[in-house]
DNA sequence: CTCTAGATTATCT
DNA sequence: GATAATCTAGAGC
């Protein structure tokens, strides 16, 4: 896909390792931002001060009011207000009454958009994540399954509505860092977004879901290319 | 392996 | 009052 190639062609906005991504990183078309976020590190500082982190392996791009699958489809409301704000912030919302999902607000100036983070591969010591995901009465989960799926990302990293609006360029509670080079086109898979049939075929079938091809932490496989 | 039901509540119609 | 960018356990093949 041409968008994937365009992102791979440059390191645009990627700074040195272990430093939060700069605001400018998020200021580009959401599809490009979605792809650029693959491989980036998500870091969580727990209230007690310890850190957990992982690399993003699956995302979905959502647009503004024109996108019938987007939370912005009916304009600005109390819930989606963060989507209409500055780029580089976290839009956290609750779905199905129980799961919290993480989005990265982004897009070109004057547009509305966000990238849903669907899966993260934990890096480093996963103990803090396991404490929230593993069950005492069951064997430990594979690391790749701990934050596989948008609801599991929220559970694994302890996300809630209190983090809605958090600045992802500020290393306080949750933030993003570069983590190596952007993925190459051959390593990026794409397909329709998940769970948006209500938007109708024209919007539901757009290839706005992206992931690292064949990665064990994907929430589900991508359609064969 | 696939399929289905049930959980649970803020938000919008 | 209905819906939702989901997950899990349990039943059936």
C-alpha cells in the first residue's frame, strides 16, 4: 500500500530512543500516523512510580465527522471531546460498559482523528501487567497475549477515564517513545477495522487497520494479502 | 477448532 | 431505552 511505503520512506518525527515523541510526530494524516506508531514504545508509569512498557503491534485509524465508523461521526460530544483537541493526547473511552480503549489523537491541522491502539507486546519485566491480567487459578498467559486486543491493552496498563486527555509527549503517567526504525512495507499488514459494521460497508471495509505481519501479539489475523 | 451468551454502564437518541 | 472501536468461558464438532 502506498501510504505504508510513504511512512517507511522517512524517519519523520522519530527522535532518539527513550525520549517522548514530539508533538509534530502526530501531525499528519491519521492513516500515516497509525502506521508510524507501529513499533513505537508505549510507557506507563504506575501511581507507585514503577514503569511498564511495550511496543505497539496493531492499530486502527479513525477520522472525523465524515468517517461513519468514528466516534466523531456525530460531531463533538462530552465523550469524544479529546478527539477534537490538540494532537498527541490520549483519547480514552469505555466500551461495552467494561473495557477501556486507548487512542492517540492525531491528524493534519484542521482535521479530527485518532488511532486506536489494538495490541501491544510487553517489553521488560511484565510482573505489573501480569498482576492485572493473570488469574490466580490459571497458568500464566503468554506474554504476547497480555495486551492483545484493545480491551486487554486497557486492562494490562491500568487505563481508565482519568487518563482521557493525558499528554502523550509528557512522561508523567502514559507516553510514547520511538523504538527503532519504522516498519518496512513488507512487514505491515492491513485490513478492515474490527467491530464497525454499523458504519455500513463503504466505511467498514476501508483498510484502516494496520499491524506487524504475523506478530504473535495481534488480536486476530489479517486477511490474506 | 468455531460459535454463543453474558457481563455491565456511559453515552446518545 | 438501545447501543457499543470487547473479552471470556463454556458448549458443541
